[in-house]
């Protein structure tokens, strides 16, 4: 029933915003951070995802990139959940996807207005000269050089993602806040809603009068504030709720 309830809310809404977390990409084979198969279990988040540790010991991250991140990204394809959100945008009902994910699958599924609060791991940037590279060219380098130096200035390369301890991209955060404030239906999909400031987006939307729907397999701290909580898989719920 609940996907049908969401479908009715979508049909009535004027301005919808979707907010996504790792759970929407789980069905594309990308491990979530805190679920049972969470990638954190194998890698220490205080090391590979922390900017201070990265700057001290960049090879820890690049080993993770070589052994996990790159393979997973190369195999990952958008799933029915990503595609449903892209269709909803095409129908003119969904104004923006605000995502915590760094996998680029929303864009690959056809979504146009994607606000990447935590950056995009398919892009590698040089901290010294600002040059950017794709993951394929850096993947070759990490076979022989750890950490991989920038090909043009020899500087330090870093994935273009927000690591713990780093500020979110101000412009993107501002746009996401604006979209959250001006929507009348806010759908959070596949996020545990525990990491700030991303997790304040649903609260901003609710405070501004939007209806809040949470689609997530596990409970979240915002369930009590939600108008509808659907504890099922993202792709099944979204494809049913978005059907015309
Ligand atoms: N359908 C719906 N929900 C799912 C599915 C699925 N198929 N698979 C997993 N989930 C839910 C889990 O129940 C979990 O609560 O997705 C949620 C994923 O939560 P997290 O792993 O915490 O991911 P996220 O909320 O995106 O983490 C936020 O934390 O580590 C940082 O920067 C990282 O962007 C990330 C941020
Ligand atoms: Zn450089």
C-alpha cells in the first residue's frame, strides 16, 4: 500500500525534491556505509574518509581506491530507483535530486539537476595545481605509484569528494537548502540521516511546510517527523510510485 500512498502524494504535489543516500545505490552493487555489508566494516572511516589522515597518509585511501572503490564504480549501473527519479524530473514534477552519493549514478540515469553535497568520486583533482583527471587514468598510475602524483605538476591528487573534516561545497549546499525550503514534497531515499549538514535538508523542508516521506530499509532519527515512512527497497517503491 505505501508505494501507492507515495504515488498519490506525488500526483498531488507541485514541487518535489528527492534526497538520496547510499541505500539507493546499494542495488547497483555499491556497498552502503552503515548497513550490514557497510564498506566501513572493512575500512576504517577515521582513516580512509578523513581529510587529516588522507593528507598524512594518502596511500591508505589509494589502496582502498585500487582494491574496492574503482572496481565497484566501474561495475555499477543506475538501477530502477535512479531511473524513476530521472523520469519524475522529465515529467516536470521533480525539481532537484540532492544526493550524498559520490557515484554519479543519478546523472548516468538521466537526472539533470543533481546537487552533489559530498562531491563526485569519479573526478580526481590535484590539490596543488587544480588539474582534474578521470578515475581510469589514475587507476593505471596507482598500479605503479602510491600515492599517484599529479602528471602535470607532481602535486598531491585527491578524489573530488568531501572527506570527514572538510567543508561541503558552499554553492551546492546553498542551492540544496533553497530547494529544500521551496518544495512541497521531500522524499528521502536510502539514507540513515545521521550525517550533518546533509541530514538537515529534510528538517528544513519539513519546517518550511513540505510533506516528508522517508523510504529506507532501517529506521532513521527523522521517522517520527515523517508524514510517511516506507521500510522497503528504494527501486521497488520508486518505480511503483512514479508510474503514470
Ligand atoms: N533500499 C532502501 N534503503 C536501503 C537499501 C535499499 N535497497 N539498502 C540499504 N538501505 C538503507 C539502509 O537501511 C541505511 O539506513 O540505506 C541507508 C544507508 O545509510 P548509510 O550507509 O549511512 O548511507 P548515507 O545515509 O548515504 O551516509 C551519509 O555518510 O559516510 C558518509 O559521506 C558518506 O554520504 C555518506 C554519508
Ligand atoms: Zn597538479
